């Protein structure tokens, strides 16, 4: 891959130093000559579809996140859009607060006119592409009525999403001291948002999983805000790794940068090549002299992505429509048919490191609540009915998921391949009669044999 900047030199860092206490990367430890000497406070790299951790360093430390905060605001906006409580065409009327903050050219902003209306769509684009802070606050006020109430929603959602280390005090990622005295109630005058690299990666992963359309906007390199008006502002995406920008990287299409004095130069990036998407987080990236810069965070991110794409691949371990030998069907009671065929619905994929083989054995787990005491389904049975899960028995292999809940990526639904209608009363009656005489005959035969 040709680069437009000078790459840092490869150094010999022991994997033991990098992963002490993590345990999450035990089966994919870095060799000494595979690691680049990154000057970061923390970092993490995951494969998006499985949530497998490919690399981490100091990933649980609570650190400043600056405008990476906006990923939470994006999540809550998309959720509100999906629920119908907010629409893209809704109009926001600029308040004194958003007007005054928007006029500060030392912050990332698009100019907003006091009392004028803007659509949520154009405010959203300003937030995602240009990291516009006042536009972000406007979105927060639209969703929750006030930024203070929105901060409550942010912290509640963080808990729901399983984030472990986080602190949200505003919607944008600014230091509260930069908010012209308008910082949210019940927060400190100089407080700032913080998350761990792991929690930031979890948030990014859920944003892309639940609302993948966010990349349609996050991947826009340049756009004009309010084109054709005197307030027209050229918005160049702060993610310089996008195609056509100065640090472009093949496959990069998101997600969010962040910079404050407290957080340093941070970046949550994502890139996709073929069928594998990686998500990385770098926090407080600096050069060899300890000076933070755009180049430092994008260079480190590129190195981390290179490591992920070069050393790992997403492999299909079990194909779709798979059946385990000897477990191809389930018995059915009270149905026109005695059995129904079952198979997995989707393939199971797994991230495998270059040069290693992932030993795995498919394991079927049936939903016991659907079965009677004899292990049978009761008719009627619908085609495509989920009756269990197909997973992988990986033995002692430590996959290193982003969190334990993501181990579900190693499981897929097992479904019925056909429907079984319930037998009518006559058929059921005849079966009962036949069963009675069959049991009676067995009893008589056993008794007669006993006489001789």
C-alpha cells in the first residue's frame, strides 16, 4: 500500500508487555517483529461482524474521547428516527446557546443564524462530516428538549449497550469550559467526556450494526453546508483517511475523529476489504517527540489496519443449510408427519490468524421449551420455525471477543425446513386405538412367552 506520509519504524515490542492482564487476545499474540511502535495512550482493533479483538493495549483505561462522543449522539438520533419521534425534515430553531457556540471559529462549527430554522438532515450532515459542535447540540435539544436531558439519555444508553467505562457530560465532546457558560446543568464547568478504548469500540460496533446507513454520510469526503447561501461553508471531513483526502486508506469509510487538549488526537476508524470490516480506536496519538498530530493518529490507525488485514481473514467454518449427521430431523407428535427436517439458517464465520488453523466442531443446542418430555415438537410446526442454535465447540480456544455477549456471533439459528400440519381427530383417534392394541399385544406376547 503506497502512503502519502512517512510511516513510523518497526520496533521490537514483546507481546507480553502489550497484553498483560487483558487475556482477550491469548490465542493471537503478536510476534515481536509484527508490531509498530505506536505512541498512544490506548488502542484496540476488532473485526466487526464477530466482535473479535485482534489487538489491544491499555484498552480499559478511562480517557478523553473528544468528538468521538458524537457517535453516541448519532446513535440516539438514528434510534429516534427509527422510532418516529424525530424526522429528517424536522425544523430546529436556533437558540442563543447554539448561535453563540456556532460563531466560535476556534471550534469545529458551521455558522447558525439566531432564530433561523435548519432541518435535522443538514444539522446531521454537519455533525457527521464536519464535527460541527453547535449543530450537534441542536440535535440533542431536538431529541430530548434540552442538552442536560440528552446527557441523561446518553449515559442510560451507554449502560444499555454494555459500555463499561464511560462518562458523558455533553452531547458534542467539547470541554464544558468551551461552551460559553452553556454547559449542561449538573455538570462541571470544565468537565469533559471520557470512555475507554474498549467502550468506544463497542459503541462504534453497535452504531454500524444497528444503523449501517451512518456510513453513507460518514464516508462523504467533502460537502457544502447551505450551498447557494451567504452562509455556505465548505465541509471537508476530518477523517483524512477517506478516499481523495491526504491520508487516504483503501477501504476506509468512517467513523469519527476527536481532538481536545484533554483527549489529544483520537480516532475511531473503520475500513472494509472484501468481506471483512475492521474497527480501530486510537487515543492520544503523538509523534516520537510526544506531540499530538493528525498524522500521528492516522499513521497509527493505518498501521493497525495493515496488521489486521495482513494477519487475519474471515473464514466460513460451517456453511449455511448445514445438518449434523444423526441430528437431521426432530420427531413430531400429533402431526400428519412423524418427523420434520432441520438445518442451520446461516453460515458461521470466524476470524483466523494467518498460518493458524481454527479447530472447531459444530454443536446443536435445541430449544428445550419447544420440546415435550420425549424431546418431540408438537404439531402444528411452521416451515422456518427456529428450534435451536448451531454453534462451535472451540475447546480451550480463547476468541477474545469485545464482550462476552458477542460470542453469539459463533451461533446461528437452526430452523425447520418444512411445515407439519396437525393431524385431525380421526387420525389421532386411530393412532390411539392402534397404540392401545399394540401395547396390549406386546403384553400378551410377553406373558405367553413367560409360560414357556
